[in-house]
């Protein structure tokens, strides 16, 4: 599904030098590479503040902590996402409130959000799934109307561009009150371990996030509030700073692979290629097909030909055992449940050659003959 080794070989000298520099300096926590990467990512995203942390899940939890939500407050999100999105809500004794997805894009259906708002609703977490951005203009309008916070789960769409109706263009993760991302190795911008970050244009929120990340402390051994220990280490920051320089090229290579898939798969009956939104570019963290029938048969057929594929996500969150206690049941969100039965993601990374792509497409076509 990913080829991180060959990607590394192309930037080996830069990456090795960055790692060696950290080893030579000996500043493994909050060293200069962390601050440099934070500044460079903020410049790339054109956002005022980037605060690195230990991982993407921590980023989401810290965001909700910074907003001072109280136990019992409700947070709206999608049930068709990785568990971390809802997990942090539950960990903070908040209540996840699910809203079904748009069946074409798999993004939260903005036309269903307002019906889910109650007097306890405090926040919306749109998930920029598979590499494109949810309808943030509409989401922000709803949030402003109901005095809600917006926290972007941007683990899969870093580098994507959002265009507002007036033509203004901004980067994913910089549109709500707080954006959160993950640098898990397989992400479009990934390190060689765990890592994450929060981004915001609000200076007060940025300061609060920094304090929470550091045990609730501005000054060592003096703790102003309850915090966590969540830091991006210097080696990972050094690696990320190198890869950030290549991110736009990585996105271009993923888009090229996606266009190849489009050309060679779009005419196959029984398959729906990814649908692009009008307001967002697509950076293709995943290239996800909708397979009308026998999705698992196609998956097995590809595996027999040495081609990996993945189902993201086989069980929507509202029917996971951990969340059925919130009163949800099968049938509540039919589009999410249908997607779980029919989606299949193909190999998608920066090292896909036309020969590899051709082989994959040929085997898919053969499976439908």
C-alpha cells in the first residue's frame, strides 16, 4: 500500500544528515529542529501557529481540552472515520454525535449537521477523509450561527487547498478554530515514527495548546492547569522538515497515480472511481473505489496477484461496541454502513510507476471479466 523505503532512498542524504545533526547536538526533546519545522510548516500552511505534538490522536484530544469543553458536552462528527476522532471525545467524557456522510465523497453531509445540534452541542469535527476537504464554508456558517467550535481532523489531507465561494484559497487544517494532523509514517507528510501537530490562527488558543502539551506548564515545575505530555521529538522533526520540502512533489505524484487509475478504471461497470468535490483539491492519501458487488472477492483476487488493498473502514463507529452505548444501532447512518460494505482502497504512494499502475489496473479489469 505504501513504499516508504524507496521514498527514503530518494532523500537519503538529506534525511541522514538531519538525523546525524540531532545526534551530534544531543538535543532530543524540544531541540532546534522542532522549532524550525514548526515555523516552516506554518509558512507552508500560511497559518499563524503550528504546535507539534506526539501524534494525531493527541492533537485531537489537546484541541478539545484547549476549548475547555465540559463533560456531557456534545461533539458532532462522522461515523465513517478512524476511531481516534470519536475516541478522544469519549475519553474527555464528552458525547460523540454522529452525522452520516455524503455517499459520493465520504465526507460529512453538511445538510444533516443542523438536525443533530442540541443545546449541549459545542463543537463540530469534520474529517477531511482520503485527501480532500469537507465543505468548510458551510460548516463554518453553521458553527457561527450556533456559536460552535470547529476542529478539523486533517490527518489525511495536509497540503490540500480549499477554495471559498469568493475565490479565496486556504490550506486544509487552517479553516476552523483548530486544525489537527498526524505524521504517522504512511501519511502524505509522514515521519519515521509517531508525530502530530495542531494549527490555529488564534494566538490565545495557541498559547493554551502549548501549555497543555507540556504538562500544563509554562515554567518548569509550575503547572497552571491539567495537561499532558505530548511532544514531537527532534529526530522526527528533522525528518519532517526535509520531507516538507518535497510535499508538493509528493502530492503531484499521488495525483498523477490517481489520474492513471481514473483513465483505466472509470469505464468498468460495477466500480465507482473517487468523486472530487468542487471546493477542494484532492491529495489522495487514499485512492478509494466503491465496488457495487463482491468487494471482498475483488480484494482476494488482487491479493492472489500480489496486489495489496485495504478497506477503510470496515465497521462504522456507531456500530462499534465501544459506542453502541450512546444509543446508536445498525441502520442509523445508511450511507456510512453502505460505504463500509463497498469501499476498497488501492495502493497509493509516491513510488508508483506506470508499470505498477498498469499491472494493478489490468488485474482489476480481469476480475470483472
